[in-house]
C-alpha cells in the first residue's frame, strides 16, 4: 500500500516535471559578443529595432557617454560608444516576441580630448572584420551620436 | 481464510467511505455569462473545446467529473481557472489587458502548460492540436498593427524624456511592492543580458542583470540561477517612424526577479516585482499577486522559470 502510494506519487511528479534545460542551450550564444568586442565595462544608452530589415540594436557607452546621454547633453570629450546590430529571430519561449540572433555589425565611435575629433570603426561579418570602405561613415556617426537615451527612472 | 476476510472487510469499508464521499460535494458556483469574448468562429470553437470548462461560466461537467474525490479537484480547477481568466466575464478585464491575456493563453498552450495535463488526460477533446495552434497564431498575428508616426505616442515620449533629463522623475522615497520588494534604481548601471521586440503588445524591452547574474551567464551556471541573481526588465512603447525604424518611447514599467531560494521558496525561489509608469506604482492589490507571475512563468519551469535567453557581453 505504502509502496504503491510512493510509486504513484513519483509517477505524478515525473509527469509534471520536465528535465532542466542545459545552461548552454539557454545562453544565446549566437548573439553573444566575442570577447575582443566585450562591452562589460559599458552601460546601455538605448535600444532600437528596424522592422524592415528585421534587425535590433543596442547602443552602449562608457561612463562619460552614458552620463552625457542621460542628461540630454551633446557629445563630450573621452566618450566611447558601441552600437551592436543583430538580426532578429522569433523568441522560442514567447510567441509574440523577437530576440537578437546573429551579430550583423559592431560600430565604435569615440572622442579624444577634443570632442569634435571623432573616431569611427565598423566591423561586419563572421568573424567580425574591420570594414575598410569609409563611404557613409559620416552619416553613421551622425546617426549614432544623435540617438537619445531611453528613459530609465 | 482469516486473511481473505480481513481483505473483504477493508474493501467493504472503502466502499462505504466512497459512497459517503458522494454526499460531500464541492460547490461549483453557477455564474451568468456577462460578456462573452468576441472572436472568429474557428477560434471560438477551439477556446470552447479546450478552455471553457475551467475558464468560463459555461462549464460542462461530465458524469465522471462529478464523482468524489475527483470532483474536488475539478472544482478547484474551475475556481482557480475562472479567477485567472474568465471568457464569460471578458468585460471585467481592462480593455488594454484583454489582448495580453489572449497572447498569454496561446503561449501557455504552445508550451503545453494548458490545458492542464491531468484534465486533458480524461477530457481528450480538450487537446489543442498543431492545427489548432496555427489557427490561434494566425488570429493573433492578424491583430498586430504597425502605427508609424503615432503622434500621441511621440508626444508622450517627448514629455517624459524632458521630465526625466530635468530630474523631475526622482522621487524622495523608493516605492515598495506588497511582497516587500523595493524599487532598485541602480538597474540602469547593470549589464544588458538581452533585448526583446514585443510586437504582441507594441513594446520593446531591455533585460538587465546584476553582477551575480552576469557572472552566472559567463560561468554557464544559469539553471538554476544562483541566489543573489537579480534581473530588471524595462519596457518602453515602440515609436516607429515611416522607414520602419523603432526607437524607445515612453517608459511603461520595470519588472524585477530576485533569486533567493529560501526567502522566496513559495514562488519557486524568485521574488517578483513590477512598477508601472514613471510614477513607479507597485503592481498587485494583495501580496498574493505573485501567483499571477508564477502562473505565467510556469511554462519555463525547466529553465528555472526564466524566459530570457541571456547573451554574453
């Protein structure tokens, strides 16, 4: 009788529990940044989506850049900005959401002691490689530094 | 001989108990249909077949549902089912939340969390097939509309942004939820572990993780997440321009998940909190609001109740 109860309880428990998913299957490896492009010393300024291109992006900044953007001021000296653009993919865990997929590009904008001296680099491909064609760089810089910080109370 | 007699006695006693049990019936309240959900017939047919027994006032009890002790479990299902979602009292759900309830319901069905397995085993007709899911998904997808150049949303965002950079949003006292979680303003200096484009409700989100969460991602120790992990998920309106570019609009809400397997043992080790609007109004009318959080997170129980697939920064 006792054994029977234990067995049936175990059967019910097993039926209601799924085996835990392996952590490596949970991490979004494809969207992860290669170590050489780490932004772990930076913070989020804003994020955006392009519905037509089905991409999503996040703009990160160093402390100077974040403080400047969150107070609505213009570009300062010593800023580092990184814009990561991902292809989107449907979220397997939520019908109704898209999440980052493969990295499309990483752009880096920086200012030196003189905030008008702006450096810009763009990386694309897998593995990410520096894009040597400088056409359109100016527009990209303007577009990146114009991004307004997201409201974070 | 004696053994056989004892066995017969036990059987007889069990039978008496079983018969007696039939006189102790749980009550299932009969409630009127005040406003039934409006949906295309093919969608309605699935909802009726798979959900209505527990999520409407049109419960159809079969003979086997009425035999005690099973009837008690049936009554419990109906009671809790109606409390969470009742298609017969659709007008009692605030209009903006109705679509959210439907998306959540379909997600529960996709994840196999609904209908409940023990109910479905006995009520085979309630099973939601792959074909049913396609019908439900198509219906919901058709409700998604882009609104480029929404001036109301633009104005709301503009005003909020101005208030924020002018420092007008800083409240003297940090709000606290009924389950004792205080707003943590420092989330904005944590690492982003993912972003989501929630086209189901026209918002976009950044999910931040504290140092413990970020380290856990790097160490691959995220199922279960370690105690001390905190997530902050911030949602904004999607502001779309004519070229399909979407930027963050008005701040909608922030949600926290705090891992403390002892303190929050009742909610699978997670403390849940939500603060809405720039006024940061704590969500939940009573401390039991967290049962709503747990209910929604149940389909990802095999991922320690966390939906987010974190990326390494």
